[in-house]
């Protein structure tokens, strides 16, 4: 089943999606896919026809915890990242021998059609990363690879937007990945039984130019491995989200880098899920503390 979230009569509502369109509304109690994960009975009450909708929202509008992310999980991307000069995390190892884990704050999430905004006084090195995201449905700790997929509710798309200068200079990834609006998500959430995890194409376009073109079979660490590693010491809960990594073709892979700029449109498509599209908007601020420029080498 495929679900989406729209504003209907002033409130967020989950709807069943068919042919890319909302066809049946769930009850008012379902304002987010997390509500459906917590109470699957809500799906049985999806009977109200959808007559008119407002803006579309992220399937999980405000995740209960930080979004888990895996870095350098496609070989060609790991190589392009190492050669870009922006990787300060592991200079001695191009292809990781264990998953590289970081997080994005939940407040960075925005929905389809929302703007990816940036302040040029803070950063102009804004990059895109199209990724398959896993949605956990059953809690667990020390989950085995063999049983890992039993804990998955479904999948969605994430754009792991990144301020590359912050990523480089701070020598960790959390801050540069967690700016406001830096986690577009959607357009839909698809249940695990309707998604071909082992063979799904992933493509990213910027202004209609194809930049990323890969397949989930190219992942270095597959979803069961990622879940097993994360859950070895961290309990995973229903509604947790895991972004599985981005393939080659990001902005820093070009010489010179091709960072996002005002007016650009990023579209990410994954077979079986849909197409997530967001425009980029420059929102100049008025002032930034001088220490920021000094730390980033701009002052």
C-alpha cells in the first residue's frame, strides 16, 4: 500500500494513494504515517473519498527522533567523495569496512514541493543527495540480519541536503546535514510488501539534468546489515527512519563542484515509491557572527 499526507480542511490527513493520487482518506486520528504504524486498524477505516486537498506534507512530518543516515554506502560515491577534498571523516579509508552512521535532526524535514532554503552568508556549498529511506515498524534491539526486514514497515525517499563547507571544516556531518529544510521527504510512504528492495532504481535530476542513476542492489551495506549494526546497541522504535546512503553524481563529484543555487529544482525518483521534487531558495540573512566565517575559512 502507498500512503501520502495532505492538508484537508485545514488539518493533516493520511490518504491511500493509487495512480499517484489520493483516493481514500483515513480518519482524523491519522495525521501522519507514524499514526498508522502505531495503529494499523486506521487503515481499515480508509473509506472517505478525497474530494479536494491542500499542500502535500512529508509522510512523517516530525519524526520522533533524529533520522539515522548512512554515509559512503555506494562505492562510486565513496570514491568521488574522497576525491572531492570535502571528506574530513576518514582520509585513510575510501571504501568503508563498516557502516558510517550520522544523524539529521527531525526539524530539518520538509515535504514535497517545499523550498530548500539557504542563507548565502552562512553557506553557499549546498549539495543534494538522493536516498532510499527505511521506515521501522517493529521495535527491536540486537536484531539479526536474518530477521531485520521483519522490523521494516516500509520505505520513502529522502534528499539528504548538505552544507559541504560545514561538513568539511567541522570534521563531522551532523550540523551541515541538519540545517532547516535540509531533509525533504516523500512524496509517499510505501509498505514493505509492495517495494522491491533488492532491485529499485534511484535517479536524481537538477533542473532536468540527470545527475544520479543507480540501483539499490549497488549498496555496500544492505538494509539488513544496517539494521543489525544500528540495533546492536540502540533500540529501534516504530517510526524511526534510516536513510541508506546516496550514489555517485552529487555536486562535489564535479570539477569544479556544482552546488545548488537559487531557483534550482531537485527531483529524486525511486522505482515503486514516486518522485520527490523541491526547489531551492536563497534567503539572505542580515548578519552572521564573525566566528562562523573564521571557522569556515571565509573570514
